[in-house]
């Protein structure tokens, strides 16, 4: 029973921290562009120019 006096406040502190972190991330613009990072995986890279490729 005495463990509840530790676990309930600890759980509330963790929930409060998670909410603060979420609203900080939203305010900081972390969720502004959700599509570009996904498309960068399938985007084709440009071939690099090599100096030794010339005859």
C-alpha cells in the first residue's frame, strides 16, 4: 500500500513531462513537414562527377 504513495506521484510527473515534451516539439516545428523525410528515401541521388572518368 505504501508503494502507491511513490508510484502515483511518479506516474503523474512522467505524464506531465511527456505532455510538456510533446507541446514543446509541436511549438518548435518538429511536426511541420511529415512527408519530405519519407520521400527522401525513394528519391534518386544525382551521380557524382569523377575526375578519373575522363580519357
